């Protein structure tokens, strides 16, 4: 996923009200920017962090700039939770995820189950349907260990139950975690943050839902799906 224009460097002042952040530009200008992340953002919202912004170039938009990346030590971390679906879609179409390659069709945001929408639906006359739910992961509390979620996710637990039903109907269902950071070498579910979700992941895996995780390579030009990470359950 390439950014449409070069990102702009800034310094984080504060993140608040879930979707807002105040930053200082290199020339001292203070801006309020959009933060497309409803989670807790543990370890990613510390004042003084180097952050990178995209410019919508739309003067009519209420908040012209959006927060895209944060630097943590030597690592870049993607904080925009709207991106992983697109990152995953591009990787699937480019056949970078072997288990999801070769389907004839791909559709986004398809209604299914009980008032839910699957992120990506892969379709093929010979292989049937494959329901792919994509989750963004950027929490790291131990060196090298990516985790999800960073806050309680009732919605995520609901999605897992819907996917189990698709497996029961004879379809494939894949839970894909996209780690938007480049300093992790393994992945785990954060049981201490949401034990209900952690138990649900273990349950659906035993019932046929496939669990996979990939990290990314990030720069101020693009975020690209990189390689699979081992999963610790």
C-alpha cells in the first residue's frame, strides 16, 4: 500500500477523544489531526514521539491531516487501523499469502452471518468460498512479541463466532492478523487484556477457523505485507 504523497514529520503532543491528536510541525505550527484508531494505542501515544502525517489536500475536510506512523526506537509502527484491509487485499492479489492465492474473485465488505460484514470474501468455482477477517495489530509489550487486542473487543469476539458458522456450512474461514510494525518476530493474543477474546480464538481454531499472522515493512512511502509470524496460543 503506497501513500498517495510523501508523509510529513511531526512531534506528538497528545492523543485524546480516541480520534484526535495534537502535533507540532517542524516549523512550530500546532495542528489537530485525525487519529484513525479506536484502540488504547498502548505505547504508541507518548508525548514527544516522532510521528508522520498524510495530507488529504482537501481544505474542506474538517481535519486535513491524518496520523499514519509513529517511530518507536528504531521501528516504524502503523497506527491507522483503516489500512490493514487494503494491505491484505493487495498482498492476496499479488499472491504473497500462499494459502489465500489462486481464488478467481475477491470482494470487500460483504454481508454475512447475523448483521456482520466480512472484510474480504474470496470466491472460486472449484474451491468455494473463503471468508477472511483482517485485524490490525500494533501492540508490543515484550521485545519482539506482537499482540492483539490492545483493548477489550466484543466486536472481534462476535466476528469469530460468525466465522465458525461459515466453517460449519462447509466454507473456509481465515483470521488474518496484520502486524503494522517491523520489529516483531512472533504473535500472541493478549489474554490479560481480553480473556474472552483469547478463549474464543482458541475455540474457533479447534473448530476449523484458520489463524495466520503477517508482519509488514513500513516506510514513509508505503506499508507492505512482509512475512508470516509464528503464533503462540
